[in-house]
């Protein structure tokens, strides 16, 4: 009998939209809108234990994988940008986003692909824009160069941690491999 109640509750949640993620872009759509070229190559790097340790040290964030995929966009002038996708837990549900890194190691822009938490915790566009031209340094911290999102401090911390990790991965394991 309890299983029937659970199934009925699950169906009710799905019918009311309580279990649906807010999906804004797929990965291919995000890549297409981020770059002005059709030449985008998916690459994978397998981090060594030494690289993982260095990435965690300079980012200040504990990593969870030794395998990192990223996308390199090239145009007639060379590398246009490098896209990384990340998924972080906010409170109890994830946010998935893309951070595009310039060859110089600065963030070009950040786009939200999906957000599963309530809309109250969603990061506003003007907050995401604060990452433009930022690089990995001490000011790329919540409460320093990046403010908390009022009412959504877990979102701001999760995303900032992820962006710091992405920039550290770029600096340690990717930058020297692209040209």
C-alpha cells in the first residue's frame, strides 16, 4: 500500500512541475551561441595526481574527477575560446553552466544551461556578468570581488567554486596544450 502512495505522490509532483528542471540550453546550443565559428573540437584531459593537487591548491576547491572535457573553438585568427561545462550542487539540487575562457586565461562569459533549485535562488544575469574578464586570483572570491547573491548565497558559492576550479584546470592542464 505504501508504494502506491509513493507512486501517486511522484505523479502529483511531476504533474505540478515540482520535479522538472529549468533547462535553458543544451550543450550544443550553448556552444553554438558562444562561438562565431563552426570549428569546435571536443578534447579530454586526464589529470595526473600532481595536476589535481596543484589545481586544488590554486583554486581552493576540492576536485571530484581526474577526467575533464572541454571544447576549443578556432577561427581564422586562432583559438577563439575554450568552453567548460560544470554541474554543481547548490542546496540539494544542481546548477549546470558553461564558462567560456579566453586564451589569456580570463573568463569571457558564463551561461546557465539548467537550474533545478527554486527560481528564488537563480543567479541574475548582472551577477553572472561580473565574471567577464576575471582571472584566477584572490579577488575571484565571494565577498571580495564577487558579491553574494542576496537570498541565494549557496548558488553564488557553488558557482564561484566551480569557476575557480575551471580557471585552475585551464591554467594547469589546458593552456599549454592549445595554440
